[in-house]
C-alpha cells in the first residue's frame, strides 16, 4: 500500500462571525505499515486533523492524497458501541454478511482477549474491555488504514499499558497504517514509528523512531533526553 500525504492542509472554523484558524499549512507523510503519532496539547487541532484525513470533514485548503480508495477504520476517543448488540455483533457491525470471516473474527477477538465475552453486552464490560471491542471492530474490517483518536485516554495506567502492548502486537501482525492521536508523551514514545508534534495547528517538530518497540525502555537515557526535548517543543513560551 502507498502511504497518505497531506500537502499544505489548512482549516478554519467560523466562531461568532470570526474565523478561527485550527490547522495551518500541515505537510505530513503517513507511511504504510507504520504507526504515526500526532502528539499535542488539548485544543491544538488533533481531532480536526483526523477528521480531515478521514474525510468526515472537508479540507479548506491543501490536499489529502492517497486516502480515498483505502479501506479505513476510525476508533473514537469514547467507545461507540451499540448497547443492544453483544460483543461479537458489535465487532462485526458494519460488515456485510458475506464479508464476515468467522475464523478471522475469532482470531481478532482472541488477540484483544475477549474470547470469554463474545456474548456479553456493553453494559457488562469495563471501560478497557469496551475500548478493546472498538479496536477489534476496527481490525475486523481488515483496514489498510486506521485512525485512532486518544483511544486509551479514559483508561487507568495499567489497563492503558496493557492495551498499548496489545496494539503493538496486533499492528505487527496486520501491518496497516495507523494514525494515532494522543496527548501523552509516554504513549507516543512507546507506540510511535514517527512522532509528530502539533502546536496551535502547526507542525512544530517530528521524530523518527527506529528502536524496536518491545525493547523500548522509557527510563533509558536516550528516551529521557527525547522526552525532555518533546516537553520543550510543547512548552508554550
Ligand atoms: N466544529 C467546530 N466549530 C468550531 N470550532 C471548532 C470545531 N471543531 C473544533 N473547533 C475548535 O478547534 C480547535 C481544535 O479542536 P480539536 O481539533 O478538537 O483539538 P484537539 O483534538 O487537539 O483537542 C479548538 O479550539 C476547538 O474549539
Ligand atoms: Mg481531540
């Protein structure tokens, strides 16, 4: 699969008769097979960027290349499960009957550790489990490209850590392109192949990460130094 390319993408919203510039001249390559992280403070334009890339919203200026014909999935910050459907039906929701490969769906359910909960309903699940269902649903679609908007931000520390590990594993198996939004520097350092720092609608800096994900130790000198650098990048002067 080819990657996705943003060329000089800008977006403004009209608020109380005034133009509010939310994204300003974004150039970005989203590589196939890789996890690209958008890291930034609340309100810097991360969700807007995802909405433009997904096509939920139209760009005002510039171009998003290479995304239109791709099979895409979107994982929202809050789980968007159907309360009246059980776990398996939530995961296959949106797929046509003939698209459902039960063996593959069962594999995905196992990958996210929900095999014992296939017939449970969302109200019977914890927050982490619901988010797992959302992630399984995205992967069940066999996507070439997944967009994830702070999918773990409502989870406690340990559940979050476990979900990050699971995501790394699933990604290494499926090798689709992922555009992952977070405001957590640690999460970016754990997951990213590339970390893009967004500040007030502009790309402030960008880091390529070549270290093997299973071997990353955030307490290692190199990561501590990078974290300091990123904190500096994010600091508003
Ligand atoms: N539909 C909209 N109408 C007006 N302003 C919006 C709209 N969507 C987002 N914004 C504004 O754009 C800015 C960036 O929002 P958002 O992309 O959601 O940021 P983030 O996801 O980084 O927190 C915020 O100031 C927000 O209020
Ligand atoms: Mg957001």
